[in-house]
C-alpha cells in the first residue's frame, strides 16, 4: 500500500503542474459520452500515457486523456475514456485515477457508462440513475493491505451512491423534461456479453441493468469518502428470454443517439452541485 501512496503522489504532482485550478468535481465519461469533455472551457488535456503510473485505455470510443478546466462555472477533471478489468489491468490499476482525483481535491464524482437493460420497463436510449450495484466481477479493488489514510479496512457501502445526490439528479432531470429510470447496476468482468441464462440469473438477483465498468470505481470512491452519482445509458435490452445478438458497434450507435440528452443532464447536474 505504501507503493500505492507513492504512485499516487507522483501522478498527482505531474497533473498538478499542468492544472490551473484544483478540481471540485470529477467525471468518468463512458462509451459515447466522451464529447462532453469538449465543452470544458480553458481546458488542459493530458494523455494517459504521459501520466506516471496511469494505464492506457484500449477500448474503441474512449479518447484516453484527462481533461481539466471549467464546466458550468465549476472546476472539473474528466476522464475521457476509462479503464476496464477485462483489458487485463488489475482492479487497483482500474481505480487508480479515482484515487488520484481525490488526492487532487475532488469530493464529488459523477460516473457514467453504457449498459444493457434487464428491466422490461426499460428501452434502448433510456438514462438510468444508479441507486445501488451488484459486484459480480469476481474481484474487488480493496483486496490487499489497507492504508488508513485512504479509508477504513472495512468500508460501509450502504451509501455508495449518495442518496442526497440521487434526489438532485431526479429533480434536475425533471426540470429539464428528461425522463430517467432508476435501478440497480450489475457489474460483471466481461469482455463477452452474457448468455441468456446468466442474464436471467442477474435479473433474479435484483439487477436492472448490466455492464462491465463503474462498480470498481464506485467502491474506491466510497472507500475514500467521496460523494458519488452514477448514471447509465441503456444501449440495448439484455433480457434473457428475448436475447438477440449484440455488437459493440450497436452499443456505440445507441449511446450516440442518447448523447445530447445525457450531456445536457450531466452539465446541469454539475451546475447544481
């Protein structure tokens, strides 16, 4: 864990030397939402490969850079593309940027993703506020020694998605006339999409949507006492009894169609934080 603190300090120092202001809000921009970073004003863009100890994003549709600057009169730092466990990185690598964000001063984190909808009431293009999650990745980023300065050995997860901010997101969406769903996000390791039987199992367990990200970052954010908002874009229906073949290209296509609403919602949330 001491090595982690050293790596965090090196990454923090590198980023701080290029920033103009300490960030207030962190953003993790998932598939199809990376363009939101283009709206950041007075922006400083830092490629992941230049930051000490940062992994490199390998997924199509992920730009692979940190963008910091002003958005809605708030100082923000955005991950334009994230890292995934299925890329071969450890859970500690996947969540390293969240730890660095906190060390830079971020207290509130907005995590976004593309997901498959398992709730029959959902439809492709819906936005879902994440109220809770199921960690079905088979791993946990907190495994290993614990550094008390980062968080407790056994962190509570009952408020992983900050209840007060859930209300803020609902109220914001209503004021914008944007319909939103709310549900439980089932996080899996990927990279393959799930079988019909697996999807039926996840729905039985209480999942409303399924995806291959978000859960590790939220666990670490909660460990470090950050306030968290999670929002998913439902890009396809993943109902076991009605499953049809799916490709990453289809996911990106639907995410792009929902993008204007998604960006509008996230920007107004930032303004109200």
